[in-house]
C-alpha cells in the first residue's frame, strides 16, 4: 500500500487530493481502514505540487474524509 496524499476538498462530487507523486489514472484509492474510497480519474496542477481527482466508489461519502490520508491499493 502506497500513500496517495491528503484529501484536500470536495468539488462537484469529486475528491481533490494533494499528492506528492502523480498516481496512475485508474488506480484504486483506499482509506486507512483499507476500505475502497474511489478511483483516480485525473491528475492536474503544477508538476512539483500536483493534485489528483478521485471519483467515489458506489455510495461512498467523501466529506468525512477531508483532511484524512488516502492510499493507493
């Protein structure tokens, strides 16, 4: 399991995650309990401080995860 980053905010139903390294689009994202959160759908921003956009899996609520670390499975 590799750390993705910290959930920064929610925008238009998508999680915006501040990341250290750009993840692959389509990567599965989990929380610290290894429960599925969603899928990486985009990476944007400056090369030295990118963000990833994560679409929630199923009916997963993202708002309670703001400020929490997320991981790649």
